[in-house]
C-alpha cells in the first residue's frame, strides 16, 4: 500500500468539533476534567488540544438546527475516542469533574491482544471512550 501523501508534505489531520450549549462552560470543563489546553477562543468557537491532539468546540445556535448539541437533539451520532497510557486516570479525572455514565476500564480481547477501555459522558452529552493505545497499530494478517 502506498501513501496518498507526496513525500515532504504533511498528511491530513482528523479531528472533531463538538457542538455544545455553552462554549465557555465547555472550555472550562475540558480544561479541568481532561487537562485540555486552549489553542484559541473566538467566544463561541474554540480550539483545544489534549497532549497535542486537537479538537474543537462550537456553541449551538438556534439559526443552525442541524448543528444541535446532543442534549437538544436527543441523540448522539458519534463517540469521541481517546488513546492514552493510563485510561483509568483520565476517566477518574473526568468523573471527579462531573462526568456521568462512567464505565471503569475493562479488558477486551481483540485480534491484536488485550485492549483496555472504559468511558464517560461529559456534561454536554458527548460520549467519550478512553482506552490504551493498542488500537493505533496496524493489524497484519
């Protein structure tokens, strides 16, 4: 398999933009609960990162009904995945800061071995799965 990125050029970066009802409250929570760093803040739209992995927040607007926060929409259509050396520590930090629907880290048997994963739901309705880094490798069969 060859790379779609020409030599010497940076490849694409994939990230998520989470729709939240209150951007300032969400910024504060993600900084406290997950140790996120603020990249920039346009007061309604913000860039954050956790250990170099960027993600973005956008405050919901009644003028854009297709971009509703999960609580207002009544559904979740995506799950945020975080891979870290100590998933339990991040989950505990989020739980202490008010995360709900907390699931402790469990071992899952997968084709590459054991994957340790748990999760939580943030106060804005987004589901986060937090696991070890094992899924980030390639599975060669």
